[in-house]
């Protein structure tokens, strides 16, 4: 396995683990408050003098590398061989989408869509955390990857849209195994 693919898997795992911990904590609180009104009062007040902080809104703009290197490698003999890096990245994105909280929005920017100057200024795909989890995962699963290049415009578009977001928390995530074409 390439070092870049391993780093991609590790960073995706860490991101998903952190998001899962936050989501599990919120889910636990939600279950307690639905169990009984008394539990809801205790959970909401967190004690007599403490008022809970509502979950923040989170905008996650994710730039997905789908360049040729995600689909093929060159072995020690100089031969082109298939790579599984693309499937690792796409699976990481599926898991990430499954772990969205109800106040999260995930915008996916497929790199190949943002090369020319007349590129779109909107994400390839937008998922809302309040929507059905299985539906979110299916939309990622069904997304075509083109095996094109890595234009920097994909990152600047995602960053510009993130700056324009009204979300309280803003994340820019880049899933890539290599260099950008600037």
C-alpha cells in the first residue's frame, strides 16, 4: 500500500472517529430526553444553574481527488497497475456522510468538475445531516468518479463557498493522494 493511501485512510479514520464521538454524545442525549420528561428536564438543565449549549451548525466542504493516480499506480518495474486508493477515499466519504449530525451539511466538490475558467461555483453534491442516513450514503456510493486531474480551482471554489456560509463551524477537508495542478 502506498504511503499516501495509508495517510488518507488514517486521516479519514481520525476525522470519522471524532465526528462519531460528537454524534454519539448528541444521540445519547437525544435518547435520554425522549425516554421520559423527567430525564428530559435533567438532561436539558444539566443541573440547576446550567443551561445547555445548542449544537452548532457545521458546514463541511470536502474536495475529492479523483485523478488518474487514484485509479492506477506505477509498480517497481514501471508498469501501470490498478490502485484501490479511489475506493478507500470513496468509502471514507460514505462513512463520513453516515456520521453527520442533524445540524451538519456536507458539500462535496469533485475535483474534475472545477478545471476550466467556466467551472461551476456550486458543489457536485450537497448532503444534509438531518436527512436519512442511508440516503446520504447511497448518494455518495452512486456518485461517479471520472479519473481526471487535480485542478486547484476545486479547492478555491470550496473555500470561497465555505467563507460565504452562515454556519457556526466551517471545515474544509481535502481527500487527495498527490499534487495539485495550479
